[in-house]
C-alpha cells in the first residue's frame, strides 16, 4: 500500500508471502517466508529520492532464522517520451541471530504504457528490471546474484494496480550457481 504523506514524502507498507510450487523436481505447495515491511522515501528534487526501510522476514517454518532487514536507498528517475527509466542504488543490513550480512544492490528499471503515450485507467503497462547484488559478511564468502524481472500491469483505477510477471535469478553465480524462477503477482493500492 502506497501513501503520500506530503508531495515530498511517500510511504509504502507491504505484506508478502513466498511459496514453493516446484522444488527439486517435485511439485508441491510449501510456505517459504512471510515479509512485513515499511519504506519511506523523500524527494530531494523531481527526479531523485532518498529512502529508508525496515522489514521483518519470518522463516521459522523452514527451520531457518527470522531476519530483520534495514535498507537505505538512492533512486534516480528519468523520463524519455513515454518510457520511464529508473536507477536504484540500495544498501541493506540483513540481521539474523547468528549472522550479519551487508548487501549492495543496483537495479535498472524501465516501465512503459502498452497503449498510447500515457498510462490511462484500464490500460496495461510493462515493467522490466535487471538487478545486480553483492552480499558480504564475516561468516560467508562474497555472493554475487543477478535478477531479471518482467511484469505486465493493469491500471484498474486511480488507486489500484495489478501486476503479473516472472523473475529469473542467478544466485551465487561465482561459486555454485543456482537458477531460480519466481511467478510474481501483486496488487498495489495507493491512498
């Protein structure tokens, strides 16, 4: 849920769950995690903003540690005709009882209306991103990940959007690469 406190200050509250449908050559439905998050961003000019966030991830159902995540972010947006381009630089501290991991992320994103030059109510749009991640910590080797995401969205009303898409991840690609696919769906409410 997005909330505009003032024209310069915006907040986002989210609730997300992740489930396995297919894992290790088996079809199954297994709960993986539950995330609760808050993020605030402050516009420092019309194309740039700074952000701070906090997230708690519940993972005990998989016999893994829960996690508190602190996030700092700088975002730059540029619009060329009907295409919006975004560059996001993010630093995170992933805090678990047994470990602290620092993660550095860079994401390039573009979104574009699929009908006409502006996004009107009832029309679809495309969001595509690529994101590079580096995770470092005392008890782990540096891990490099790459994520490619593509989503189709629909502007249902002025305050409601729905999105469906795919994400492909190459996790820890300098050591033991894992290839992971996610089916994504989201409902974005703006008040």
